[in-house]
């Protein structure tokens, strides 16, 4: 019975202290590259900020409706005065004038009067050319913001791909180093036996230990690379720091070089073209400020002093404003808008030319990486055969230690060269998709 109680208590303690299955799964997140990109689209803070700028542009479109919609203002005012002119005016508006008392010697010595005024005002734009142009600009600004948001999403996808491939490269290099460490440990044990038997000098025995230390140091540096890439990926995916990311993908290499070219419809180029059009519209808007504005207005007032007697009045009319001369302000704005339009056009042309160079560079990198993969694969096979041969010779005492170390180093280097070539190919492929059109 005591044993049963003790076992039950131990099980309860373990269940309390051990993390639940959901918590353990939450700490390790297995992701393919496609899943990582999809998560970044949903969670990345930079992308959310870009989408918020689109919402701001939508708000400015709503705001621009003031160029054709009426504005209605309700105001309430209280005034108390003994100014004769205002006293008489308030009495007129309150319909409270008494000819017997208000027109006489005491007119200049009026008693103080209170006035409660409720006013309802309406302003209706009839013709506002610069306001109409401004509304069109607000719509174009939203289009530009949408293009820039799309480019931000593409940029985040590129960063995610680079971080993901960086993790794959470091992890595969760690696997290669682990294999080399296992091989060198086996040879080190054999060297230890040979040294104790007096068949191997101490310097050869120490050289295997030195090589093992070098491999372990390389592994530590690669593990730092994994952590750095994982940190970058966590930031891009907006994940907590205690989440461990485990990539499930691998490097894939296509047999043929893809056909690609620079695209004039790339989202950032389209945004720059839209900004150029916006700058052009700014000049039109500045020139339109010279055209008269026409607005209609209506007003209804209610005046009372004691809420017993009151008066109401109304007023309607049309107002035209024409700015004849503004101290050259409009001319300056037109000149500035023209310069901005030229700047935007030159920036667009420069970016378009740069995109051609970027696509060509990505294609060259891919082509070179494909050739490197072929060469590295052949070198790896040759290094493996050479290492197997020398290893057999070494175990029978027919090969020197330095020969073994040289072959082992060449084999490890060949594996890491192959991994690096695959990484460079994958990154170049992502950059090609980012800079051009496939």
C-alpha cells in the first residue's frame, strides 16, 4: 500500500513539473519555407505597418469628400452686454423691441441685456477645382500605398527565405562537422592505441587531437550561425524568443536555368510611377488655386433672452473667392511640383535600370552556383573515396597521420562547399523572383 501511495505521489509530481504536450509543441515549431512565408504575411509587424498606411490613405480619400459634400455646423452662444448698438440689435433679433421705451432719450444708456443664440450653418461647395484634383490625388496615393505594401510583402518574403536558407546551411554544415568529428574520434582512438604500442610518435597522436579541437570549434561557430538565423526568422515571423524553429525543407536545385527578365510592372516600380503622377497632379492643384471658388451658404438663427420671447431669422447666399495675388506662393508651389515630378521620373528610370542589372546578377549567380554544385559534387565523391582509401591504409600502418588529416580536411571542406553552393543557388533564385519576372 505504501508503495502504491509513493508511486501515485511521484506520478502527480511528474505531471505537475513536466510541461504539457501543447507547451512542449509550442516551444518547437517545424516549418517549411512556404509555411514560414505564410506566417510572415500574417504576423510580421513591418507588413502590418505598411497595411496601416493603406488604411491611412483610405481615410484621406474619405476626408477629400469635403470638396463636394456640405458642412453643417451647430453653435450655441451666450452674450451679455450694455453696448447700445448691440442691445438694440439683440432686441431686434429677439423681436422684443418696444417703441415706447426703446426709442427715446435713454437709447444711449441701455440696460444690460442677455442673448442666447442657437445657430445652424450650412456650407455647400459648388465649384472647387483644386479640391476636386486633391480628391483624385488621394485616390492615387492609396494606389501607391498598395503598391508599396505589396513590395514590403515581397521584401519580407525575401528576408524570410534568406534566414530560412541560412538556418538550413548552418544545420547541414553542423551535420557534416559531426560526421567528421565521429570519423576523427575513431582515428584518434586508433592513433592512441598505436602510440601506446610504440608504433606512432606522440606528435602524430597530438595532431589528431588538434584536428578534433578545430572541428569542435567550427561546430560552435556554426551553432552560433543557427541561432542568429533563428533569431532573425523569429523577428520576421513575430514569434516569442522561447520558440525553437526547426526547418523541414531542404535545398532544391533545378536542372535548367530559369528564364527571367526585368519587369516594368514590379510593385515598387509601379509605386514610383504613381508617385510621379502624384507630383504632376500637385502642379495641377497648385495652378487650380488661381481659379475662383464658389460656395453656397445658408444660416438659421434663434435668439432669446429669457426663453419666453424669442425671434428667428435665416439667411442664404452665394460666396465667390478669387485669390488675385498671393505673393508668388502659387508660382512657387507650381515650380516645386515640377521639380518633384522630374525627381520622381529620374528615380523611376534609375530603379528600372537597376532592376535590369539585379536580374542579370541573380541569373549569373544561379548559373555559377549550378556549375559549382556539379564541381563540388564530383570533388566530394573523389574526396570520400580518397579518405576511405587513406583511412584503410592508416589503420594498417601504411599511411602517415598527416595524409589522413589532409584527406579528412579535404572531405569536410568538399561537403561544406557543396552546401554553400546550394545555399547561394537558393538565395539567388529568391532574389531573381524578387527583382524580376520569371
